[in-house]
């Protein structure tokens, strides 16, 4: 395909990532790693500007672990260990909570149907006779590349697969399926993310999702319950994902706030109900 067609496809991918709606819903999450398998229900909330909240709950629907990111700061409340962790919203720290090392913006983008885009110096594309477009990106960083597949669904081209490689092989692979309308967007209801270097695989399925909803500013913070230990959040980055583009979000309009933060859900707060779940 010509350069103009390739640029149009890349622009479409970027526009899709930048169209980051406020969203809330219920996820079924299954994470596989050498340390074992973790599966369960997670309440998810996201908005433009790298704002993200994930609440993992028990079979009785009580909070087990809550992570909140306000764009720059990350906080975690772990009910089982009675610890509160605080730190910068680096991909490494976000990755410890979600199971794959992506920034909060990239996690929120993926949850609403986007896909990470490699910082690149040139791109090519072609039409596959199986019924999709393939975009090949040659990274700015030496030895890095990405292949993205877009398929026509409900009259729109949407990303359904991506694989990012460096000179040593696959770094990240992602599949998106089960696309369905959600507001003005087509959202993937099922996602699989693989990071072979850490032998990690994350499977995510939306059981319920709403977009374009209003969420209070305090959704992006946690409050440490009395008696919990406060510790700095630390980690050792394993993947240099600065090679990925960060979507430029639209200006963020502060949401109406219902007042000062309460205790975390499970410690006497009705924040989860206030958030609409």
C-alpha cells in the first residue's frame, strides 16, 4: 500500500488511542505466571490522562486489593497483608498490579479497545486476503518492530492483534476479540496479553462495561485504613517500554467530587456504590 494509506492507518490507530472515554465495568481476570495462576473478578474504572482504578474482590464481593492511579501517583491498598503502597505511576509499578508491564494510560487504552503503538521511524502496510490490514512499524530504537492487524468490524477498522519484537524476539503480544458497541466506540470484550520474557499471560474479559460515565475525582485515590502499614512501592523494571508511544489525551475536565475521601471499600466505605457498581 502507498505511504498515504499507511499514514491513514497509523493515524486511525492513534486517534483510537486518544479517544479515551471514561469507563467503568466488571472484568473477569485470569493471570498466569511462573509463580502460579490468579483468577477472579475486578471492578475497573478508567479515564483520560492515565487515570485508572482496579478493585480485585473476593468471591463474596469484598475488596482484596485496590490500585488507584491519578495520572502521576499510584496507591495500592492490600487488605490481606494490611499494607498500603505509595509510589509514582511507573509502568513497572502498574505492572505489579495488573500483571503486565504497561503504563496506566496504556492499560486504560487497551481496556477500551486501543492497542500500544511503538515509537517508530517508518511504517508500511498491506491488505491481507484473509480480510484484514497489517501495519508494520520499524522502531526508533534499534532492533525494535511492531506488527498490528486491523479488521473491519461493524463498518469500522479496529485493532485485533499486535506483536512487538526486539532483536531477541517477542516482547509483547496482544489479541483483542469479541468486539461490540459501547457508546460511540467498538470495544473488545476479550483481551489476551502475553509477555514471554517474564512467562506471563493475562486474559481479561468484560462482563459489563459502560462508557461516557461521570466518576468523582476521588476514584483515582485510595485512603489507607487505620492500622495498615504504609510502605513505598518499589520494583525492578524488566521491559524498556519507553519505546511505546503515550497517547496524547484530550484536556481533562475535573469530575464533580462528592467530598473528602472515605475509607477504602471493605472498611466501611460506599465508594464502589458511588462509582456505579
